[in-house]
C-alpha cells in the first residue's frame, strides 16, 4: 500500500498475554486495527512468568538470542521470543529476562502489596532492549509508539544515548498517557543503578520532578507528540492541578503537541451478538433475549430475580479513583429505590472490607465478587440494566462503552472519557444514552440513579434509549484511523524540517 507505515508498538501488558487493566486491551486492539489498515505494526512486551509459552506458541528468534545489554557497567544477557496476537498476523516480541520478569505479578508484589523495589531497573532495561531489538531486526520504524511510564524512557534514550545513531534518524516517537497518576517516580539514588549521570537529579533536568527521578516526565519532555485517551482528559490534565498530578505545567507547555484520542472497543470480544460467556446472544432487534443474562447473573449473585427491579452492575479496580466510597455513602438510598447492585473487582484491602460490609448489611440487594473474572465481567455487562462508574477521574474508561453495546445504560460522573462518551438523558432525551452527574458526592450519585430508575419504569422510553445506545460505534477502526492520521501528520512534519 502507498504510505505504508512501520510502527513499533510498546506496552508492558497486552491482552491476552498479560493484563492488569485497560492498557492491555488497548495494546491488543489498536495494533490489530492498524494492521488491518495495511500498516506494518509489531508489538513488544516483557515475557512475564505468568505467560504460557506453550499456550501462545512462543518461539525463539535466532538473531535475537543472547543479547548483551549493559546497565550501570553490569552486563545483562537477554533473549527475545516471538508469537502472534491470537487470530492475527501481528507479531509480538517478548523480552525474556528471568531475573527481572519471571515473577507472578507484573508491577506489584502480591505478597507485600507494594511495587517491586527494582521496577526502575526492570523497565529501563526493557526500554534499552527495545531499541537494541529494533536494530538487530534491521527494521527501521517510522513510529515508536510508547505507552505509560514503563516505556517513557524510550524517547529519552533516543535523545541521549542514541542521539548520534543514524539508524534512528528518521524515527518519531509518540507517548500515550493512560493515567497520569502513575508516573514511575523514584528516589534519585536509583540513578547510579541505571548508569545515568548523578547530575540529572538536579532541579530543572529532564528527569527531575519534585526531587524525584520521573520516567514519565522524561517521556513527555522528549516524545515528538503526547496522546491521552480522551479529549476531555487531555484538557483536564493541563488545567486541573489535582488531575495534572504535578505535571500540568509541563503538559501545558507542550499543548501544541498533545492530542486526546478516545480509546475504542474490540467488538469481536465485547458484543452481545457473539459473546460466548452469556446464556443467550441478543441484539437491539431482540431485547427480550437480554433477560436470560439478568436471570443468570442474579442466580450467581444469589439475589432474587424481579423484572421490575433494575440491576446496577459495576466492574472496577477497587482504588480511591473509582468512587467506591460514594457508593458506600449512597447505598441506603439506592436499596430503597429499589435497585440490586452487583460489584466485581479487586484492589485496596480497605475497599474489600467496605464492600463486604455492604453486602452483609444489604444481603437482599448487594452482591460482591472480590476477584478478577473475565467470564463474570461479560455476564455483568449483559445481565445488568444499568452500569455505574462514579469515578473521581477517568482518563477514558472502557466499561461505559462496553455497556452501551450491551444495552446496559451507563450512570457516570462527568469526567474524562466518561464525559466524552455518555450523553445525559435528562439534558437531551433525543440523544441521551445514559445518566451523568457532576459533583463528586453521594447525593449527586443517588440523584443520577434515581433519574435512571424513573426512566426504567417507562418501558417504551427505556427501550428507545437502549436501542440508541446499542447502535453507537466506538470500534477500534474508528480510533485507528485517527492514530494513522496523527502518525502521517508527524511524518509530513518531519519531511518538511
């Protein structure tokens, strides 16, 4: 094809190989869509101990065996293995280095609940391995697409260690920020262990941020462009001190190079018309076939089935960002409406205890599943009537878009990608696809759920909204097209210089 781009896509989690959150879904779906548009896209990630080489048919690559990498004067010998994203021809490279990645968890030690103490070394070595892998492949990418702090040192390395390397002279970098709260911030004592000069800990350096070494800052300073995962979040992190997490000034300086591109949905995976995890497939044309999913969900939740009582689903990491405390504050009002609440997730132990208490106190209305369970997640999306996302902030959010496809009406707080995808029914009943509240309070959440329940009782109005929601298109092909235009814009700017 004309103007075929070579894109090296980097992420430290890619579904189905390894996943802790939405990044893994993005890092699987976007490369697939780019490939289907005809571009030469390849992916690279670490080979974690949890990844089955037999299941995913990982193979050795002769020219990528026993690669010596030097970090702080110490040699690390790594190898690269290869497989394909399932059911595609998108090649994925895996950094195989057991001392750093052959562990049961990706970033955090499950036994201690704390980040691995050598995370700086692990992901700095990964960044170095990426660049050496590209060179050994003799494959010059037009674009290196980095994601989050774990890969943000790639642009920094290209401007420092590889600045004189002609191999990368035509390579451009894009850094996608999925959640600015996670920055890869470390004590300056880490610098000697990375082989980085100590003077870079001084204020004003491209690595220093509030007396810490900050990988994400380095990427933001040096990437050719920065993208975030929704238009609203791109504005929020420049203008809101809380959401900017200390980097809002830097982001504002780079506002001309910032783009908010909404994430998409892989409808091959999240679609009630072909979902293998629900009891009966359905579409907007046969909404009655949604009912068996509600019955199956309530049976699993051990809650009574009643067509007149709406089920509100929630699938979330149980962390402060997600508004769990608002749900707890509002629960007495919610169960009186009445609604049934089904929550799936894991996270902070304090929220585990809080939700267990709610389920015990309101056993006829609340069911809690404290685990990661992909099959149950699909059943919650299909079996719920409404889906709750009361986030303090939400860079993009995927579940509200999954919910729309399943005809499960989202109730969300007006922030980030939630604001970009959900139109409040009460504000616009002709285009509304959900219920939106703005104040971060239990009262505002309760009011939004009450409004949703009122419309739920009007079957004709509810079905009309459900059908409208199910027709919306947040497919990755739409998103990929936007990324391709951004890549091509970068390429054109590079040629003009």
